[in-house]
């Protein structure tokens, strides 16, 4: 009888979801370009260079910085393509030709080994373990290796036979041997490549994400043309309802901009710890060099906030300062500010921005209130005027420096040609 009641509740829940239609469609964070204005909207469709939202609002792709955010899916298998895209798999089968993927979201497909960077059998849920694994997988300088449990690594080329067994070639450090896929954590098959022609960064409901040359809809299905030239198509809806919108499977959309310069792609001119900070910069404050995390948090892991991950930004500890030369033609600095999710609800900091023309005095142009772990992120926008340098400072608040891992998320300069 309890199982019957459970089934009835599941059927009732499904009926309610289908009957409520658009009232339950998810809203996502939308940030415009180049203004940085933030709102919450529900995606209706993407077509003809425009993003259309529910309630008849729309934006040209040129005016969109981001729709939604990326969320990693743990406790699943990942197939990493040669340009870094990630396909989340519910089931994987290795063969001589490639890796067969079965997914609740995507139609079954086989990705040839020439298009595969890596296969991860199960992505860890613990953030620190996941960061260590992904750092090695996405290392540009590493290729052809296996990772076993307990982080044992064997650098050697791998071939797969018809039964899915892994054959490890002999190298200077190991003899040739054969193991089943179930005994390894991940295999890296090819060098990672960089694509300069992709137009979009996309993320999907199942956690798949990466660059795209195109994304389109045909009937009740979406097609993702990846930068690695692998094509994925979503499964047909189980129940065809007028209220169902296939674009709900797209949870992140970010056009790649030529008029944006991310700070994590620049070399800082100064990065130091400071003994104290009282709202002003003084010539005697630096005490030691402390490089920020470029595209990483202060601990070297991925930038995260509220279960979302960010590919661009700077991670800094409290009582630290980093300075950059401002690129020519830059008119505005925009960033989201928050404490990294790895701290939970710990940590308390303040964020500050200073500008300087030539070699004059530093001018404070932004100071936040106290931001604590778990607080929503805030968007800041700073006009640059004639400034030549920018200095970002993270101050200590009321809990000493414990877990003060501050993130400048999507920190970027907007260039003049934006508008």
C-alpha cells in the first residue's frame, strides 16, 4: 500500500507540473552587455540572433552578456571533448572506436576517440577532490595518462579493445599492462585544443557545458554544435504538451565577446598582502607577494558561488591587493563580488576598487558593505574615465581572516567599441 501511495503522489506531481504550464517555468539570471544590468527572466527561445523571453521581452545576442549560469553535475560520468566541452553521461561504454554515451537528456551517441580529450568515470561530489581531478584533466600541457583511485597517475598512451579493456603502453616508468575501465578514475586520450571560432558558451539542464558554434531547435529537440564538431541532439519529450518548452533544457547562454577583456587573462603589475586596511592605500602597506587566483579561487580551486561555477574571475584572500594596467580603449570595469561557496557560511570581507591616473594618488571609487559567506553576489560597475591603473583590495571584516576567500566573478573590462 505505501508503494501505491507513492506512485499516486508521483503521478499527481507530474499532472500538476504539466497542467501548470508556464507558471512553473524556471527564471534565470540575465545580465546585459555592456551595461551589466541584472534581471530575472524566463527563456522562450533563441533564434535569428535574438534571445526571446516570456512576457514578450527580447534582446539581441549582441546586447546579452549572459543568460543563466553554469552548474557542474557530480556523481556522473563526464566525457570531455578535445576543445574542453563536457557531456554528462548516465551510462558509458568504451569500445575500440570510441565512447558510447547514454543520457536522459541526449540521444545516444558514440564519440570517436579522436574527438575525446578525457573520460571521467565518476566526478567527485566533494569540491576539493573534484578540483584536484579537473585541474589535471584540463591542464593544457598534459596528455595521455590515467588516473587511478588515490590519485595514482600513470603517464602513458592508452588503447581500448573491443571488450572495453584499457591497454597501457610501456614507458620509462611502467611496463605494459591491461586493466578494466572500472579500476580507473579517468583516462586522458588526447591533448586539449583551443578553439578561436566558437560563438557561444552554453550549459544544459543535465550539467553538460562548453563552447558552441551553433545551437538550434527543430520541433521538440535542441541541437548543440560543439566547438569540437561533435553534434548532440536532445531526446524527444516524453509527453508532448503545448506548455512544454524545449529551451528549458538550456540553463546557460553566453555569447563570446570581442569587446570584453577578462582580468584573469591579464598579468598583474602588483599582487601583495597588506598588514591592515582602513579604506586608503599607502606607499608602506605591502608586506609580501601573494598572487591572486587567475580563474581560480584563493585556494586554487574553481570559482564557485551558490552551486554555480565561473570560468573567469579572480580569487583573493582578505588583506590583499592586486593591481592591473587598464587596457587601452577600456571604458568600464564590471564584476560580481561574493565569497566562494567552499566556505559555506563562513568568511566576512569588504571589496574595494581604486583608480589612478599616470603616477598620481590612488582614488577610491567603490567600497562594499560587509559581505559574508552565503550572501548573494552583487554586481559592481565602475566607469574608468582617464585612469591608467586599477587596484582591487579585499578588506577584513569582523571574523578575522578565517575563510575569507573573496571572488571577483566575471571581472572584466568593457572596451570602447561596445557602444
